[in-house]
């Protein structure tokens, strides 16, 4: 299986693994984000004995027996008989005094939940063997809140982690490595649905059309990912009714707190706050604020940032009854296709454009360097209206306006002039206007107006 992306994270882990002495690493992130594969890739090139143990939701003795087996196999030993996790862990720490070893405890929260004082056990071993063992200890976990708690001052493991990786979804560029045969436009479409989760992207077949992939993977009864979103959410959320209400409201375009509360039928404000906090901690919802008024709570917005969840609630959940009784092709053409092309993907293209700006900015391709990227809130004094521009950046010279178009036709000079006039009418003054287009332009660039073709977002070396 080919490993894609994660170059920075991979280097970070490999550097830590190859460093002399003991090392402790913490890697966490949501389910399916690729934590285990990342660590396996990192240790695959290390000339070192390693034990990779996936912790189970079982009693301590069962986990001890499992770790015994993995350790005996890795070290070429006869069966080990330790009954307690503390004892087998101490055996490993001690064995690594004379030789380099790597121990990976995958889904560590399961072990922690079934063994009293598990964090203290590890802390004692780490402190006791810090100057003698050559063990590299890696803790993995999908329960983000639990893993983050290990970094808190009140936790016994506080200050013991040499490397910490909060593994996020891949951006549009790395995700596209999974489907190189697609055109740039189809890469935008696919990413808008499946996002940057490696597990989803491995299922995509770029020899088939976008529609065929969507239908076979999620938009048909019995599809591979048909129940992925509700199962993932249900594993961490007790009351799915509230989550469904909130997601449904946001999938219909409501983003302000007051609008979500009125449209979602959640029982109360405190209940909404609780569910929002949970969804944000799970990294499926993000809170945004305009870059020109970041501390104004009334102007903050909430958005589904997990693409598969957004697609699911916008189309599958909203039309679940029709999906059960209709032919998949008919369902797709009636309930997905028009809105998908006219609204859903264009908004997905805007999210990709923001990721592109971050990537290009970090690569030193933008001058002056951007200091902020986000939405811009405006009050139009003439029309007495207000609203937001979706992609605006700020640098040392002032504001830069970005217009992102996923339209079939090329952008004309007249369209650009009209757009700039509308921006200026709101009071926003920019020193540069950048237009990012799927299909190109009819006019020429100027010192003030820049063009970016969709192909440039995927060029090699980005």
C-alpha cells in the first residue's frame, strides 16, 4: 500500500526515533485520520526492534496477555506470562537498556480506561528509566479530549512528551495524491465530498467518474461509507438527536449561533453550547470569526469542517426516505447533482482556496507574506446591509481580496471590474485583488489585479 503525504509529520517522528536515548511521542487525532499508518511508516525504516500493540476494551489481564504475545514475537522469546500491564511494561523498559526498541501503544485511552492509575504507571517508568533505557515510546489515540488531557498540568505525564503531533485531516493538495488521474476540477469535486481523511481517499477509484465514486461509496443503499458519519458521531456523542438537529441546520447554510438555535429545535441555549463544544473538540465543526473583528461573538460563525459530514447531512440525511425507495441514479440526478455543481462544489472550492493560500504562504510564494486569512465582515452604509466576503487576507500593506470562481466560462474584465466596484462600495479598500478561476480569464493581469488558474493549485512543488 502506497503511503501518501504527511511529509512534515513523518520527518518529525523519524528524527525522534533516530535520536539517541529514550524518547516519548504522543500522536492523536480523530478516527480514520491515519495515525496508525503514519507511525507504522515512521518505524518501517528504523533498524530497530519494535512492538506495535493495539489496546483493547478489555480487562487488564487480557491486555497484558496481548502485549506479552507482541513482545515475545518481536524479541524472539518463548511465551511471556506477565499478568499486569505494569510488569510487562517494566520488562520492556529494562530490555531496552541494552538495545534500541520501539513500543507503540495504539488506542491508549482503552488501556487507560481499564487500568487504574495507568498514566502514573507510565510516568514512573519514564522517570525511572529516562537516563538508562533506549526505548522509544509512542502513544496513539482517537479520543482527542482524552489524549489532550495527558498534556494537562494535573496529569502525571505532563512534561514527559518529547514529540506531540495533533494529526489533522490532509489538505486538498496531499489528498489529491490518492487520485492523480482526475482533472483538477474533479479533484476539487472529490475533495469537497471526501475531504482529507486517508481511509476515505484510499477507496476512491480515479478510473471512474466523480458521480460513480460518490454513488458507490456513499450515495446508495449499502454503500461502503453509507453509515460512516452516524457511526463515527454516535461513538462519541450520547444524544444524536441534538447533533442531527445542529448538523442539519448548518448543512442548510445557517452559521450564526442564534440562527442555529432557532432552526435546529435544540431544547435550550446551554444544550446548544454543549453540543457545539463537543463537535468542535471532535474537529467536525469549526468556529470562525471575521479577520477584521475577531473578538465580536455576534459575528462569529459555525461551520461543518468535515466534508463527508457536510455532504451526508446536506444530501443523504435530508433525503433518507427517498434514498431507500429510489434508484441510485435517479436519486443522484434529482437530489444531489444540481445543487452539487451550482452551490456545494463552488463553496468547497473556496475552502480549498484558503488552504492553497496557507500552503503558498508557508512556501514563500506570496509577497508580502500574509498575516491573516479568513472572512471579512462589512456594513454597507449605502444599502444599509451587512455581510461577509469569504476569502480576504491581510499583509503589511493592507487587505487583499480573493474571489474564487468554479464557473465553466472564463472570467471577463467586465466581471472583475464589477466585482471590485462592489467590494469598494462596502468600504473595503484593498491594495490587491486576486481572482482564482477554474476556467481561466479573458483579460490581462495588472499591478493591482492578479489571476490564478485552478491548475496552479495542484502544480508540483506546492
